């Protein structure tokens, strides 16, 4: 794998040297590494269980990566573009995203100055793209990430997706995408004899029959004009038909609305969403730490959960205060169970987070953060606390 990667990089450098003047290929990357303390607690069979981690944690503010992006001008306002992006753990050098070579992104597409763009391949869903600037923490910093309460905005990646996005007209952009096979694993609850603990289906490979793949629809709308940003998104999953009795019905869905306004001295943001009949990929406790946390979760950190009647509402309030060469970040999140699964065993997840980012330069920054979660993953009595400091460099 290392030799193959080296060959690919050398080849791309050679291509870069022979590219036409109007074409470009860029090698880029980011390394994020620091120290983190994480403690989790949960009542299990009447006993208070505690676990703690202290050590090195990678990819906390932003996932470490390196990649290649290229643009070739075809004339008439049309360009062909590509992105190949690998995720890795700088602490031990291993590949992320299930050890895929280009697990973060693998895209080829066309853009037109009058129409918009179409992209093919493994890419990020529209909820994660359009709400990146709504979250004060930029969908990073572990459980401070809004993805801890809005799973569909947790930098969710779909493989084998075609994604259409219009050009911005008066600040308005509209997008729609469909994944023929997401490459995600999923859990199917109350599906024949399959239960949460016994029906974990991995669908990484593409199945010949289309209905036997885990598929996804993603829709999004973004309006950005001056200091105002408004976003909306919708995702729907369709489970493979070849599991026992088929996937639970109806399909899991998630929609969210939100926005941010930059007052120059402070940026305020808010979001609200509803998830029904399941759960999307969420933030596990101790994100970025090595090893598994004590806190078990059947609703977060388990890729996708199909469960008819499972429903929750999500809320976010955030603030970002720019300072000279730095910024202060803070947010409050709540994930409230509703419907059939709202019981004595479930409780409102509430997360309080604060962070400070100091910029040494445009490419290098130091960060520190603290985040406290009560009833984490909607599990009554479960607590998760994170404190950390790290260094991030972009190249």
C-alpha cells in the first residue's frame, strides 16, 4: 500500500509538471494532534461505572488528511475537476475511514459557470456541507461538534453518489444527491429475529441487485448573502432488501433548519432538526482518543440505526467571538427523545462546549477546548467530559 501510494504521488507530480497553463493540480493536507482527557460515567445494573482516558488524540479540531485536487479548463465556462483525499491518524500513521486509500473524498465532476456542478464518487452529504458554517466548532472538536446531536450533519460520507448543485443565484444554492451504495454499516432493530445487538449489517461492497444496497438521498438549500447564512437539509436512508424480512419500515429520515448572522464583533447561530425512524452516524464519546470509551451507545457512534418509532428532536445555539489573531467558541446542544422510544431509560442529551483558537499564522493554530455532556447518547445517567489542547497545521 505504501509503495502504491508513493507511485501515485510521483505520477501526479509528473502530471503537474506537464499540465497546461490553464490547468492546475494541488497537493494539500492538514495535521491535527494534541493531548486530551476524557471521562465517561454510566449506571450499569445499579452500579456506577467510570472510565478515563488521558493521552494523545488526533484529528480533534479537524481530521488529519492529505490529498490532491485538480481543475482542467475545457472552455466555454466548463471545467472538469477531481478531489482525492486520504484521512490518517498522525499519532500512529494508520489510515482512517476504514483504511480506505482515499476515504475522505474521491470525486470527479464537471462544473459550468452558468449551470452549476455535478460530482460523482465518495463525498460528503449536503447537511454536513451546508451547516459547516452554522456550527461554531466547524463540525469538529469531538462531542462539541453539532453532529453529536444532528447525526446527519456529522461529516457524513456517502460512497457511490451523484451530487448535483446549482450555481449560486442571488446567494441561493440548491443541491440534490443520491447514493446507490453508501458503503456504511447499519443496525436493524426489531426486524424479524434481528435485534440491536444481533443484526449489524456491513454493506461496504457494491451489491449487483440495486435494492440490496444501503442507499441514501440527500437534499440541501443554502442562502448566503453578506452577514446572513440560512441552511436547510434533508436525508433519507433505504436499507437493503436482502436482509431477513427486509429493513424496518418506514425509512429513517433527518431534516434540519438553521442559520448564522455575523455582527462583526460576534457571530450567533442556531439550528433545529428532527430525526425519525432511526439514527444517523453520531459522535462517540472520547472522539480522537485511542481505544474504546466505557460508555456504550446504541444510538450514536454505531453508523446507522434503523428502528421504527425511534425519534428525537435536536437543538443548537452557538456563538463565535473573533479576537485579534484568535477566536472564542461556545455552543449548547440538546437532543430530546420523542415518540415510542421516549421512556424512563431515555433522557435529554445536553452538551455544553467552549473553545479557544489562537492563530500563529494563516496555516498554523493552537486550540484548547472543554465539553461536558449529560445523558450522553440519550442514555439516562450517562456522562461524558472532554478537555484538550492541540496543534493544527495546514499545508
